[in-house]
C-alpha cells in the first residue's frame, strides 16, 4: 500500500500521536472503525459499478486489481478490528 496506494503516506499509532502532542492532551476519543468499514464497502461497490468507465480513462487491469484489493482488504481489516481510525478531541494541559 505504501508503494502504490499512498506513496509517502504514514499512519501513526495512537501511542505515537499521544506522545507527540506537546502541551495538548487527549480529552476524548471516538473510534470511527464501523463507519469507515461501511464507507469502504460503498466505495468498493461504486468502483466496481464504474470499472468500465475507469478503464476507458486508461487505467489498466493491474490498477483495477490493486484498488479492488485495497478496498476489500481495508474493509475487512476494519470489520475484524485489525484496523481502526480515531477522532481525537484535544485540550490544553492544565
């Protein structure tokens, strides 16, 4: 994924975020895992519905397989709780 889907991307761990907040602290956190799994399912369905139009734009079979795998793998990762995405509410340290 780092080579083809998100080159140069980085997914920091919750711990890494919490350890690098400077004078801020996490006041609250919300897991968006279930919502994101559903979002990925919808993206995959819509992608597959339009795969011929995407191919007409010049994207080849390798691109198609790569994105289909990424979307399905990511959805499964969120549904199985292997992956998560968080929303943090931050506040100043007292």
